[in-house]
C-alpha cells in the first residue's frame, strides 16, 4: 500500500501551526503586559492625585503648582501612549490568532484526508486478504475434490 502522499505537507502544516500558536501566545502576553503597564500608570496617577489633594489643603506655591500641572500632563500623555500600545498589541494578537486559526483549519483538513487515506488502505487490505483467503479455500476444495 502506498503511503499518504501529503504526509510531508501535513507535517509541515503541523509545525507551522505550532509556531503560530507560540506567536499567538507571545502576542497575547505582550497585550497583557501592555494592560499591566496601563494599570501601573493609573495607580501612579491615583496616588499622585491623593498626594496632591493633601498638599493643596495646606496651600501650594504657584511654581510648584505649575510643575504639578506639567507632571499631570506628562502622565496623561503616558496614559494615551499606554492605550495606543494596548490597542496595537491587541490588533497584533488578533491577527496572529486569525492566522493560527486558518492554519489549524488546514491541519484539520489534511488530517481528515490522511484518515480517509488510511481507511481506504484498510479496505483495500481487507479485500486483498479476502481474495487470498477465497483462493486458498478454492484450492483446498479442488484438492479434496480431485483426490476422490
């Protein structure tokens, strides 16, 4: 019986799918890290707001207030950059995921073809064994019938 003709293609597709799965996990991790960074920035901002509220009760010089405002603007820019990083990481993750899903569909199709090939080979093998058995039975009957 001849081997599955697409065995090498299936093997390569499985390897590619595994590599893509690793890329999906990596992209997902990057997205999670970007979200974690944003959470850290928010925590820093909130802590600074609480600190500033305490300072403002006692009165603050104008120079310090301007510096605080500059820092808050920088924090706001960092938050926007963090959100942009999250969005980019999410798009990358979704793109890798879609590519991996497509690859997995191809692997499934190739495995189905391999399964059908094996089933067809098994049927042919059973037919061949049945023919051999039938010929043996016929020869045995001829010998028994010819000997009498």
